[in-house]
C-alpha cells in the first residue's frame, strides 16, 4: 500500500506537469469517485470500469485519463489517447460519467485502475484530480476447476456415506437375523402351545359335560326302576 501511494503521488506530479498551463487563478473544483472493487468471471472477455466525477467552475476542454498500477510499476493507458486502441477504449456514458472498456480480458489485466479528470486550461490546483482506483480481479479457469473438484469431493463423500450406511445396515441385520428368527420361533411355539392347551381345555370341558349328562341319565333310569318296583309290590 505504501508503494502504491508513492506511485500515485509521483503520478499526480507528472499529471500536473503534463497538463500545466498558464492562466489566471480560478475556482475550478473537480472530484472523482470510482468503485473500489470489480471482479470479473473467468469467462468474461470484456469489462467496463466506471468513473463518476463532478466539476464546478471549470473551463473546457476536459480530458479523461486512465492509468493502472501493477505490482511495482504503473502504466499510462489513455492520456488521453489510448496506447492500444484494440485493447482499451474510453467511453463517455453521460455528462459526468465515463468508462474504460478493456477487451480481450485476461488474468494479466489484474491491477488497480486509476481514472483522472483534468481541465488543462485551469490553473486551480483542484482542476486535475484522480479517483482512489478500482481493483480489477479476473478469476482464472483454475479457480473454476478447483470449485468443480470441491463439488466432486462433496458428492463423493455423500455417496461414500450412503454406501457405508447401507453396508452397516446389512451387517446389523445379518448379525441380528438368528436372534430374530429364534425369537420368532419361540413366539410361534408359545402360540402353538397356547392353541394345544386351549384345545385340551375345550376337550376336557366337553368330556366333563358328556360325563355329567350320562350320570344324569343313569340317575334318572335308577329312579324309574325303583318306582316300578314299588308299584309292583303294591
């Protein structure tokens, strides 16, 4: 950050030297604002860097300049003529908005882009101002690949978890199956025993009822015979 500020100060001195002009003191006041960050997807080939400004009491003409700061150096892109017309193009979006169009975008274009607005016919120290810069970052294809690998790892982990759960379930069933069968057999045996016991009880009840009926018939016959004997004796 210190090297960036140093380069920016040097750039401002060069800016004043390039655009210095004679004239009476005036009240020209310029302010410039830029978005701090702009991230471009790896599939994008063109990007627009915006720059908004305001000017008060400034005589025309106006010049729009663009610079960029790399790791340890800066480059003049459009001052105001662009050094590479196929790569860079300055667009006037509205009265107080301009843009820098960058074509054939690559990861080598990652840098801090500075927008400058200058009224060269003004001698005011505030007639030439720059923005704080926009940090342009284009993600490489390797990031997309890494995201794909991460998604693949998540899917593989999920499938492995499902496989492990299935194997564990079958193992538990295999271990518990004899006990379950034994328990089921015991329950069936108890059910069968209950059925046999119930059948025996029913049979005993029927036998007792038949025996009771036979006993009643026998008693009735004995009473009849005794009655006939008494009648004959009379």
